[in-house]
């Protein structure tokens, strides 16, 4: 199956809205709903697979393995979080090639010191801008399909250096060759507009529910000047809320049955994850006794 091209979508002026997919249940449900692009979040992939915080604890191998499974499972093209590139310049080259082969159509890297931390939590530190410029140059050069695989440069400098310095970093990262710029954790709509006005590049907005940046609808984000928005926390927080509601009801009432606990249809879920293929195989190849 040919998946959508992010570069073609951006060139056509299509605003891209990409939900974060934290596990493969969310991936198959997103297939049902229908999205052209989804986002593989380091925070939510780590929380889902490891039960750990997004603090540079998980490795490149773990991250690229989860990306490979998501790209296989999802009908959408995957935009993937590659943290800091997992080390120095050689690590960046290796990460870009690995992510690209795993199925990412865009690879996002940030300018934090390693070990990094979630962009909407405290105690972040950033590397010198020139060091990140070199990472971007290496990342762009490492791509096997530069016409299709995009490099997204993220700066976390807003919290430490202020909005003006963060925007200056975004400009430098664009000049280094980044296809898209992502100024993380902007505090106000005014800051968002300022970043889009001053950085002449496709811009990404992070609609992280519960984070520092105001959550705005896609039409407003497009009007501000963004080309793409990710909603990385949506499925993870929605799933956690639903699970808590269901478990509290079970604990209190001793049953799973309640009009307040909606459950996905089990038969449909079987088909979403591929059981129909298993059943068809059994009909074709199973023994007479079976």
C-alpha cells in the first residue's frame, strides 16, 4: 500500500493534523477513523511500552523498534520523534538511516542536552546552537530518500533563553537545511504567531494536552501560519481516562457492565487487528477435523 507523502501534502498547502499514537490498539482504531499522518511520540511510546518517563532513558534500539511496528500497523504515514539523535553526529547519522528504513516519512530531532526531557516539563537544558546546526546538516545528508524524508528541527530554548532566542535558533536550523521547524513549548498564541512570522519555513505546532502551549483548532493554527500540528497526548490521555473509569466501576460494582463504561465491540476489534486473515487461512488450510 502506497502511503501519503508528507512533502507533497506540504507543497500542496494542505494543513496536516497528526494524532499521537502511543500503542498499536490506538493505531488500528486510527486506521478505522482514517488519518493520512500519525505521530510517533517519544514520551507516549516510552510510557506505553516501558512505563517510564520521557527523560532519555529509552535507547535508540527500543525507539526504532517501536517505530517499525507502528509503521507496519498503521495505514498512515508516520512522523517520528528521534529525541536528540541519541548521541553525537555519528549517532545522528545512524538514527536517521534507521528511522527512515523503519518507515518514518519525517524525523524530528531536538536541541536538548542528553539525557533529554519532555519539552513541557522542567529542568531542560539545550546544547549550543552551532552543535545543533551540525546535527541537522548530518541528518539531512544521511537520508537515503531526501526527496521524501523530511527533517524536523525542534528547539527547546524557549524556557531557558526566551522566545526571541528560540526563534533565532529556529531560523538557524532552517538555514542548516531543516525541512520544518518546531519551536517547542511556546506559552501564548502571540508567541506562536511571532514564531511563524519570523521563521520562513514550514512550522509545526505541538498541541500537547496538559502542556504549556494553548490548544487551538486546526483552522486557527493554519491561520496563524503553521503547516502541521501534532496532538501527541490525545490518545494516551484519553485511554488512561477510559481505563481508570472502567477499573473504578469494576472495583466498586464487581462487573464490567455499565452504561457509563463504553466498550469497543469485540468482534470488530478482532477484525481490526487481523483475525479475519487468520480465519480465512484456517478455512483454506485447516484439516477436515478442524
